[in-house]
C-alpha cells in the first residue's frame, strides 16, 4: 500500500445552551419536598426503584438521592434494573451493568433485586403483549428514574423517557422483545397507560441533559403526568441534542462507541439515521471508523453494524452473545453485523484515506463519541464552512495525528 500522508486537524468548540443544575441532589430533594403522592401511601411500604442502563450523567446522584427521599417519607426502597435485554438479559448481567454505572447496594444504601422473571399484564389492540418485572410487582409501589431524550430508532411525541421505561425496560428481555415487534412510536404510550392502570406507580423522576452531558432539568411526575412530562421534556431535549454542524464528510473517526453512550452504541441522530434504518443519506458520512468499545458496555456492541471500519481492539472486546441478543430483541439485525476489522487505528485511517483520490484534501472529522460533541476536530477542507459560522470557535493552528508504537491514535 502506498504511503498515506495524514491530514492535520483543527480543534473546534461548539457554544450552545449549557444551563445546568448546579446541585443535582438538592434539586431532587426540592422536587420530593413539593411532591404530593396519591392515596394509599403509608409508612413501611416497599418501593421498587427502576433504574435503566442508559448513559445518564448524574445517575448515581439521582438514584441515591431518590432512595434517601423515599426513606425520609417512611418508605422502604429497593432497586431493580429496568433495561430490557441489556446485560445479556440475565439478572446477574444486569446487576453487573448497574455496578459499572456506580449503582451498588453499598453506594446506594439499598438492596438490589435482579431477576429475568416477568408477568403478563395484558394486551393492546395492536396485539402487543405487555410484560412487567415480577420483582417490581412484589413491591407496594413502583418508581422509575430515567433520562428523557430522542430515541435512536423511531420518532414520536413520546420517545425515551418515563413511559418507555415502564413499557420496555421494566418488561425485561421478554417484554422488550415483544414491544419491538410493533411500532414503538405508536405503542409506547398505550402500553404505559395500561401499566399505569394496573400497578401502583408512585412517581417518575425525569431529567434532560445538556450537550456536554450535565443535568439540565429535573422533574418529579405523578403517574397521571407521565405522558405529559415525556412530551414536554422530549421537546426540550431536542433543543439540547448535541450534533456535528457538518453534513458532508469523507471520514468520521469515532474514538469510542458503547451502550453507556447511546442505546444504539452510536446515536443515529448524530451519524445519520440511514445507517440504522436506511433512507436519505443525511448527514452523509461516507466512511465511519470506530476505534474502541467502552468498558461499561460489557461487550455489548449493539450498533456496531453502523460502522464501516473497526479496529482489532474493538473486535476483541465484542461479546457476540450479548450483542446478538440485543439486535434480536430490538429487531434491528443489521445493528449486530460486524464491519471490516483492521489491526489498529493507524491502519484504519490509512485504509479509509487510501480510498480517496486526495488524502490531504479529505473532509475528515474526529469525535470522542456521539454524546460528547462540544469539542471535535476537522481537517483543512472543512475550514471555509466552519470558521465564519456563529456558535463555533476554530483553532488557528492545527495538530497532527499521533500514533504510539502499537498504532493507537493518541489524544489531540
């Protein structure tokens, strides 16, 4: 292969709304102090606190403070994972996912119950069967804690949030598998409403996040406010969603993907929905390189099929059973397909640049991951359209791409 001259990259900083909650724990306490629970709440009752596997920045503080507030109310909380098929779909696997997120019995001061058992609550007119975690049903009340954000696989006025956690996450693998057979955009709300009509849900703690990952807002919703809260916060989350201000690239370098970054490993709202679902190629990033898989993914590389090139380092970390289980549950089989693997980061970039007529003038961008886009790097060819754009600061001096002896790309 001919010698490839790597383009130098310029650092770009985005300036967007970064208004955030300074003290998340205090914000949660204020919400609980003003909260008026419905009837039937008495001291000593058990509360199942449902926790997801999504990459919520302040998850530890949110869950820990929720536990403390429930105890202050005289209730007896315990934690259950509510993450569908993640963690291999097993109770032990999901307990490990929680541990990787900092959620343990020791850090939370509450027991964790994790099984894969579910109970059928009913069926929708569409035919969708609604399952719910058996261990949660053993409690006197159920509470969910989740981030509200745009989903990575469908569009609707309610996407990821309180309702989806009830309808999909709390259904464990069996419930998630069944729900994904139907149009989630149309099914989530009816499913959540069926659940709310059958089980004693105490409340839902919902948050949105800024583009840099800080908590933007905190809301404590009563059961009858779940749908309204999800709709309002989803609209807010769309305005906060981080994106690359570029629609046309020859190469996008993604330093890491993972389940703690996005349910799809990489957010299709950033890299292009067409890579997951087909359709219009916008944004059109023609070659997508993934260099690593996060440790918090526990080998679940769901979404890896959206990449074009991966490194041997990524391939060696893939737990195929967990990845394929997630793909089968979601019904998006292409998300589990393996891209072309190469030995290291250097070779991945050489291969991608080698397919272009002029590597030096290539349109290249480098990002940490799809949730961390406040700072990114671009090649010289992109400067004319970025330097004069409001809300961006482009460095005047470029930095070269540096690789260590093993061919691994070093931080800029």
